C-alpha cells in the first residue's frame, strides 16, 4: 500500500471504529430513547384525582334559611374538580395538593393502567398546599424520590399529570430557578420554578428529573390566560417528604413557633437581621424576654435575612425544642435561649 493511500485510509478506519463504539455506547445507555425510560419509571406512580363536593347556595349561610337548606341538602349542586397525585408508598399513600381535595365529599383515584378506586384523606397542610390521601390497595409502585437540594438551575425537568382531565400527559422543560419565595400567601414558599408546561389538572402531579425520580410536586402557575406560559412552580421534594412524614405519623404537621412578628430591615440601611414588630403575649418569645424593636440576627448561628427565611427556619424546629437567638438590642448583641411552642394550625 502506497504511503499516500495509507495516510488517507488509516484516519478513516480510526474514525469508523470510534464512531461505531460511540453508537454502541449510546445504545447501551439508552440515549436513543430520549427521556422515555425516565417516564416509564415514574408514570405508573402518577395518578389522576377526581373529587366532588356538595355546594349549597350562598343563602344557606343565613341562619334563617339553614333549616330549609338542611332539608334539601340532597339537592345541593355537585361541584367537581380534577388534579393529580403521586404514589409515595406501596401501601396506598398518595401525595397531592391540598387544593385538589379540600372539602371534597368523594375522591376517586385513577391509575395509568386504567384501574380506579376511592380514597380517604389522611391529613392536610394548607400552608404548604400539600395533602396525603390513601387508597385501599397494596403493592402499588411508589415513585423514586431524589433530594431537591441536588437540583440545579438548567437541569432537565419533566412534568407528569392530568391537564384539563384529558389523561396522563408528560411535558419537558428545565429548572428555571430555585427557592422562589413570595409567590403565594404561604410563609413557607420555597418553590422550584420550571418552564415545563403545567396546566389546570397538573396540580399535585410529579416533577421528575431525567432519571425518573421525584424532585417536586407541581402546584401552581403564573398565567394571564389560565394556561401554561412557561412559569410553573413545584413544591421541592425535600419539603414534600417532610410534610408527608409528619402527616402519616401525626395526622398533621407540627411546626415550631416563637410568637413574634418580624419585618424585613429597611433597604436603605446596612442593618442586619429582622426587627421585631410585635411580641405576642404569653408566647415563647415573651417568656424569654424578647421585646419589640429587638433585632433577630441569627437562629442557632444561621443568619436570618428575610421574613420568609425566618419562618421556614423556625418551622423546621418541632414544638418544645430549644434554640439560641442572636439578638441586637441598644447596639449590643445578646444570646437568648428560647423553647419553641407549636404554631397554631390554619385552614
């Protein structure tokens, strides 16, 4: 073989060999199937939820008409809603949004294999818009759960749910942002933001990563039209798992409480921490000697920078737990020991 020919053929042969190996490796890894494997792992664990409740006319709120309304209660208008849920335990526990099942008289859960069954409410947590329901079934396929702490902006995200009641649907996007706060009335906002399409009916469904593991519970969107416009929010899996555990164990979520109202520091100052606007009488903070205008700088060494972060840190402590506050008063910083109370329930 002449030198020029050998010079041309050798690189071509090497290229073919490398290309063949690359093609084999990609097929072995399943990369030619897109995210089908991730969906196949997660989809059996995502359910459709249909709920209904009796709705009385507003006149029934007036005392003089309540007896009449009770007499004709069976003729009350039935209002139905739809949403999604995620099987988190083989014994039938399903995690969903509180607003999907709130005040429901009947709850029907439909699986992606066509089977359906009724469900009962185990517990609700309106402050995080999470609820746990249970179906009387065994050997259900629980979803794999990943830590939302490991999610990074730019990661692939897939939303699975029941938009508009048309049936289980998958949409693709990325993680657009993390730790979004102030987008709802909850003091515990800590949302994952995604541009994966989320529409009415997706609420309570799964936001999964490229491996099919749960990273969030889809819960709300920002929209001018009522449909997806690329700004959706999911409750992080770490928070959802914490709420799930407490509801299953206690029937409700028990959160730490200090009995203070704090405000964000003025933006035109260099003041650190959160000023106390009000100390509630007979609360843990009052018992520890805290006063209005004290400034809380840190909790157990964790700096507090805004009211949302403060609420989340305190809530992570259970009732009757001891914590140390770094407090500024009159230009001096003190350490104050406080034993938490239990936050009064809402909703």
